[in-house]
C-alpha cells in the first residue's frame, strides 16, 4: 500500500539534484555520478552554463555587499544550494561581522552538508524548507532565532524561481514572503530566460529538456514575467537587467557572453 | 607599495596581471578579475623569489600549485594556462639579471613542482568534497529514515490501536494484514485470519448485491462500497459489521489491494432487535402486543387475491371479579396462564396470538381457506380454557367469549374487522358467555358497541337525548307516595331507549358522568319543585322527595357541594327535598376527605342514602361514621320473600338489619318489591319505605303525580 502523505521522501542519490549539478558547474566535487551525467548532457546543449552560474554568484556577491552598504544585515537565502566559495555568509560576514544568514533548501543532502559547513558559525544556519510554503520557513526555529522580521531583511531568490512551475503559483509564494517583510527589505532575484542567451532558443531548449528529464523542470520566463515577481517593490537602480549590468565593478564588456543570459534585479519594499 | 615604473615590483605586478587575464576566464570564482589578480600576486612573488633565491627550492612551486586550487581554479585548464604563462613570462618579468640558462632551468623545475602541487591539492580537495557530500547524503538519509521510521511507527500505532477493524487483502482476496480490533471481532488470532480468503466469508444474510460490488471493486470499476454484513465466528455466533471496502491503487493507478474497515454492530443490532421486541410485545405475557397484531392484521386483510383470514376476539368472562376479589397480582397470573394456553393453540404457520390489553386476546389465522381453520382455532381456545387455573391454591374456572370473523382479504380494513369481532364477542357474552359466535353483518349493524356509544355520549347530552323516569317510593306504613327515584335514560337515535347500565359505566370511564350527573340533578330538582308547587295546596300530605344517584366519580368532583347548593337555590327547593343515593361499594374504605362533601350536604339537610346495601362487604360498625340517614336494601334480600312461605334466613337477616339501622337512627328502604306478600312481610319486619313493580314501574313525572293524587285521595 501507499505510504501516508506525511512520511518524508527517502534519499536517492541516483536521482540528480539541481544543487549538486550546479556545484559541478562550479568545478566542485560535491556531486555524484548521476548529477554529473545530467550536467554533461546540459553542457552539451549550453557549454556556457558554468559562466551563467558564475555570473549568478558574482551578482549575488555584489548584491549582498550592496545590502550591507544599505544597512541590511539579515539575509534569508531560499534555494541556497551547496555552499560554495563566496557564499552569502562569507560575503556578508566579511563586509559586516555578525551579519545574520539563514539558508533554506528543500534538498535534505544540501541541508545536511550546509549544516557541516556552518558548524561553529552562530550567525548563520540552515533550514529544510520549501519556497512554496513560506509560512513554514518564516516560523522555523532557525528564522525565529536569527532573523528579526521587524527589521529589514534581504530576501535572496537567486536562481530558484526558474525551477517553480506556474501551476505551483510562485507569484503567490513570493507575495506571501514580501508581506512578511519589514519596510526597507530587499528582494534579490535572478531568473533564467531565453533572452540574452547567445544561442538560438531551440538549442538552449535542449537544456530545458534535460531538467525536465530529471523531474526538475527549468522554466524560462520573459523579462516581463520576471518583473512581476517585484510587485510591491521599488526597483533599485539599474532595475531588472542582465547580470553583468547590475552595478558592475569591472567593465561588463569583459564578461563572457553567456553571463548575459537571464535577468537580475534588486527591489526594495516601501 | 608604490611600484617604481619598470622596477622589479612593477614587473612582478605585470606578470601577475598577465597570469590572471590568462586564467580568470576558466575559473568559476565569484570574484572580479582585479580581485583575482590580487590573489595571484603573492603567488607570483613566491615564484619570483624562488627563481632568484640563492639556494633553489622547488617546493615553492608545489605551494603555488596547491594555492591555485585554494583560489578555486579547479578546472585543469587553469593549470595549463598557468604553466604556459609561467613558462613564457616568469623569467622575462622576474628573472632580473641572473644567468638566463640557470633561470630557465629553475623555471622548468618550478613548473613541474607546481603541476605536482596542483594535482595533489586538487586530488585532496576532490576527495574531501566527495567525502563531505557522501557524509551529508548519509546524514540526510539517517534523518529521513528516522522520520520515516517515526511516521511508520505512528502509522502502525494508528493501525493497531484503531477501534475499528482494519484488514488488507490482495485482489485475489487473500488477507495480508489485520489489526487487533479485527482479530478481537472475529475472536481468533492474527495468524488464523492471515492467509484466509475473503471470498469465502459468505453468510446467508449477505445483501444480494454484495458480491457484485466486490467484483466491481476488484476490477477497478468502483473505488469503495459500504454494506452491512454478517460473518460467522468460529464459535458459531454471528458477527454483524458495518463494512466499508476501498480499493487501493499503485502509483500508476492500477488496482493493487483492497482495504476493509469494519465496525462491530452486533451489540447495537441485538439492542435494536430487543427494542423492536419490546415495542411489539406485551410485557406481562410476552405475547405480541396490539401494535404488532395490527401490523399482522393489516398484512392479512391486504394479502393478495385468493387469501383469507380468520380472527378470534376473546374476552374473559368475569375477569374483573377475579381482579377485584383476589387482587391484581392474581389477575396477572391468570392472564399469563391464559396467554400460555392460547399460545399453544396457534402454532401453525400463519397463526398468531396477541394480547390487545386487559383480558382481551386475539388469535389470527391466515391462508387460502380459513373457514374451517378459524372454527377449529376457536374450538381449541375454548377447550384450552376448560381446565381450571390454579392461583394461590385456588382453582379458578376461566370462561371466555369469542367473536369470530372470517373472510377474504382485500375487502375490509383492519379496524372494520376488529370492530366486527368486538361486536360479535359482545353478542357471545350477552348470550351468556363461555361460547363463540360467528360474525354476522346484520347483527353487527344492530349491535351497539361500547365504542360507538362512548363516542356518541358527549353529543347526546348536547342534543338532549337523555331523559329521566321516576319510580315512586312508597311508605310501607300507610302506602302513601313519599317520593321517587330519578332514573336516567338515553333515547339513542338508532338503538332506542338505553338503560343506565349500558352507558353509565362508559360515562364514568370518559368523565362525562360529571356533567351528566349535574344535568340529572338539575332536572330532578326542578321536577321536585313542580310536584311541591302542585301539592302545595294539600298541606296535609308530606312533600314529595326526589332521590338522585351519585356515581363514585361525582363524589370526588370538587364542585359537588357547590353545584348541588346552586341547583337547589336556583330551583328554590329546600335541601330536605333531596336524597342523594351513594352505593355502598363507593363508600367502602372511604376516608374523611371523601366523606366531607357528603357530610356538608347532610348538615344542610340533604338526605344521604346508602344504595345497594348488603352487596358490598361493609363493616356494619362503619355505618356510624358515615353521614347517611337511609339504608337501601339490595333487591337480593327481597327476592327470598317473593315465595310463600318466605325464606326464614332472609327474614332473619332483614330483621337484623332493620333493627340495627333503627338503633342507628337510619330509615330502611327496600327495592325490588314485586308482590303484595313481599310488601306485607317487609312492613312486618319494620322497613320504612319500598319501591318496586308492585307499586309502579319507572315512568314519566306526570304518572307519579297521578299516583300521589290517587294515594292522597284513596
């Protein structure tokens, strides 16, 4: 007979994980063969994928520093993935010692690994949670311990929303999170899109198929659709732009062409 | 540090810039290229110094190679580009003025060492990361397994601890798993139930559609079904359940298992049966009761064409006397015995016996021809009653009257059938009882049913269907008419004139006796005034008095005294013109509360007569405390004086009573005087007043007046 709904899923490392695939793109070894196999297939369609991931991380780094400069020192990073070099807590705590960070991921392996990495760091923690259940995240012990929701929070939704299908209504979850945040909070967001990929979209579509095959569909959205996630936020300059154009520290023209795939932006609640 | 243009420091930085530009595109660092260059600068310095150190140390190359891995240059292309860069530019930018040949050799050895250091560091990093992610997977697995274990433990606890029985079987019907509640219901072990096949669990009471539903479920055509189902328990008893069976499908939606949830309803069902039994059976005798009988009668009279029914309606003769004389407990035991005997009379299929209430029983027989069957049934019942019933050592003779109705189904309603049986039973009773009579529609129409009279009573009073006849009371001493007893009659529109014995008990039963009694009193008192007015001239004769009967119900009516006084005053009649007759039995055991109104009336001057004296068992000594002034001797005492010579015992008794009465200052009236000899005898015995056919039958008031006039003139 079927397992009751309240029993958790079991761990199956023969099923590829988006977090570990991403780690592989970044040259990490926090992955298994099943992850690498899927990653290789995706790379065959889109060899620049690591550059896109790298651009994401570079943007994240700039955005975290921006947040700290703006006086926001609490970070809620949903869909944090495998902590790699230049993680949010590293960047934030380097810029402002004691900055608070809570990572949220729904993959139990990622959560377990994050726990090891964060051991001894009193200002950072990780919680197993699902973007689609904002209330569970906001009422978790970790968030209650580290994040003061009466003060501004930087909500990081970096490279996660393109893994949520419209049927699951990601806009509702994002709005629900926004409503829980104090005025002056920031939404830091990146999202995949066919716009900006230096390849015909048929080719890039092969990547979408790969993610579909591993039951973790990749949803490409238009700039307009992505902009809707910022409803209720005032866009921070320069608005929703390709990643290298967001407050660059070096000349964007030096960036890899793939880095311009998709969009990034930061919004501030009134 | 400010670099002097083209000085050693400036050249070192230029080398680092070239290096970072070469490698940065193949790193995955999130740092910017200038930041990356800052990371490479100390490495470049280390290489530069190793190149020019007095004693050469190739291990510096290993350190730099390892540091590349730490700077996240994990793509081997980063090493390749690094070595290209070192090979081409290290000596050029950092060699200074050393021996070119020596510098090139040192550079080559540094490159080899860097490759080795890089490879080793990358290998260690890779192993460490693999180890870390494997550990994480293992821990996550542990967490999940724990949660799963907890959830399964919870699930198992629910399964095992559930109050309802739960069982799982495969699609072939083989029982795979059952919980404790289920094993308890069946009263067997889990092992016994497991492996059994549910398709064998048939029961004669299974609903006809049950196994069709089962097949539909197994085929995946229905998701669940709900039935009431009985199971055989190994101990031979029956388990009744509320059963819900659901289909469980696998992840692809194919039928996989069947899940049964069952609730033990055996107790509830028994309770329902018992409640049903109690609602349909008589508590005293255990026979079916009136409502159950009506259900069956309804079925019988509405049965299909060709079906007939026969009904015996039995009423015991003289049962009231048993109750009155021996008490209700004895009466109940008699009824139980009769019920048992009747039960034994109706054992054939289609026959039933029921108790309608009191001492009324019915026996029903049904079938295609009940003409002979009902006759035999009635005969059996009569025979069953022949043997006396022994109660408390007494042998009681039981007699009954039966009304028999027989006929085809579909012609009459149950109520009509029962009415006909009731009438016929009364016919049997009035013919002397201890017999059965067959219903006769014409006789039915003529027969007055108690029911009919009871329902007609209230309107009869309104319509003025009652009238009063008067029977003279004659003074034995001088033969003069002293008064009359008022006797109420009912002129029934269909049945003609009815005597009080026909309707007074019914009026008492329904409470109508109070208004009826008041009406009689009013009429009689008005009549008394009329007589007095007419005789007023003859002052010589004593004024005529009126005797009115009071029923026991009227005695307890709180308005009795008030009504009586009001009636007398309105008519302008003195209280001493009225005599109220109360039966002896009504006053037996009467307490002061009951006597109080009588006493008040007596104090006002109303005479109170003790009627039917001698039929009850009153204590003669009791007479003293009763507010009576007249004894009316029951007619049974005078019967013995109709012959000549009179019965000496009766004479003695009457003489004794008269003597006693007179000593208590009570007058004695005798009833039922039919001959002159009687009248003479009673006069000799000292009786004061008499009434009877010898003097006059009850009649209209005018006749009494005439008699009185005759008497006065004669």
